[in-house]
């Protein structure tokens, strides 16, 4: 179903007198505004890099201090190195999203009529290598906390799964650098499966929980990474607003199904893992409520972008809303990482 991104990206030529827009998410995203030719991307503003830096700093602070803040007053045991683990897991989740997004988005791009024959630069190799480094960092942290050697850590359940994740991401990076980048689907599938098993060591129905996580993590990665690739491509296609609008529309139709998968698996996981009596008194429950609030914001932005896209031929407003959706999705990734680090809420539940 998937294949790698189009090869050999080319740098487009800007119209005379135009200035590239600011970068809200990555080096190649920007806004669109009306002009003499009908559409053009907005001028660069010093506020966008500032806001991007502030969002990055906020994400780092949430990752470092989020687990401790969520567990304050709950009576749960402190997780050693929880902040660092959350940062490493955020990098891992982001790497999966970036790579899977680059495998998905070209399938949306190819059917677009009149599209420019240019493609954004691939980030898959660097993303997967960063994810492998993050998995290796978790192995080192586990060895330090457990007072084990690295080899001994590999023999533990969590250490062995983290090693499998790190190796899978290295293989995925090699596939992305080859002439057949779609081969990365196999090692990425192994990575997702290993992460799902790692996240569910509990005694109660771990197989069911792992299956839910596989679907949830895959859908979340495709949604987040696919949107980023689409926004980067829209920036590259800033001189072809019709093609840019068509691409965003194709992504929006797929995102509906990804949203349904996320909602269904997320609800099932919450009902399975979170006892109702500790929703507000456990770190897991509090973090889940924060994630749900952020997802509500994402939903509003996604619906608003789709509505404007259907009403306007100029994709400028829809593009701007989608950029904001991407920023909030980035925060969702961080909060999701916190959710995988905080203690299992069953330990403090009043239920038998």
C-alpha cells in the first residue's frame, strides 16, 4: 500500500518580490495568503520562529516535569528518571510518526492532478536513527536504575524489547536510505509490535492491551507524521494552490478514519486500564484527562480546517489551521509519552 517519498527534491523558485513564510513546525512549512495571482504564502515573520521555540521549550518542560507533577499528592511511588525517560520516549514516538508519515503521504500526493514535480527532503533516515538512539538511551537508563550491566539488561523483558526496537529502527533507516524505502514498513511494524508489548507488562490481559496499542500507535503516527509531510509539501507547492488544496483534502478524508481508530482504541484502552475511582487521584488518570483535552482542541482545529477547505478555493486559512493542529498534536505526543511512564493506576485503585 505504501511506498517511499518521491526522489530528488527540487528547490522551487519564488516569485519576484516574495519572501518565504515563517516556519511554524519545521523548515518547510508556512502559510498561504491571497495575492495578485490568487494565492501566495505569507511573508516571513519573526513571531513564528519565536512561537516555535516557545512550543519546543514547553514540550521539553512537560516531558521533564510532567510525570512528577501528575503524580503529586497521589501517594504513588516515584519512578526513577521519569523525566528523562519521557524525553526519550517522546523522541521515539516522533521518529515513528516522521518515518511512517513519509511512507503514507506520497500515496496521497501521486493522484493529485497538476501537482508540481518536486518533493520535500526526506527526514526518514535521521528520524529513525534518532529513534534508535532514544531506545538505546532507555536501555542505558534501565541498566543504571536496575544496577545491571548492559548485557544483563538485554536479558530482561523490557531490555530485550528495547534492543529489538533500537535494531528495528536502525534497519528502517537503512531501508529509507536504499532505493526501496518502502521496505522500512517491515522493521517499523516490528518496532510498533515490540513497543506495544513493552508497554503492557501487567498481568491482566496484556495481549489485548498490546493489540489495542498497535492500532492506536500506528494510527497516531500516520496522522501526525502524515500531516507534517502534507504541510511541508503544501509549502513547496505554494505556487500551485489548487494542487495544495487537493492534497490537503485527500489527507483530511484519510484523517477521518485515523481519528475513528484512535478514538475507538483509546476509549477501549482507558476503560480497560483506568479504574473509575482513581480518574482524578492517579497520575495516569490526570495525564489521560490532559490528553483528552488536547485531543478535543485538535478535533476542533481539524473540523475548522476541513470546513474552510470546503468553503474557500484559497487554502490559506485551512493551511494555517492545520499548522496549529500539528503543533497541538506535537504536545499530544509528549503527553502520550508521559502516559507510558506514570505508574499503573490499578495499584492505588480501591477495587479488588
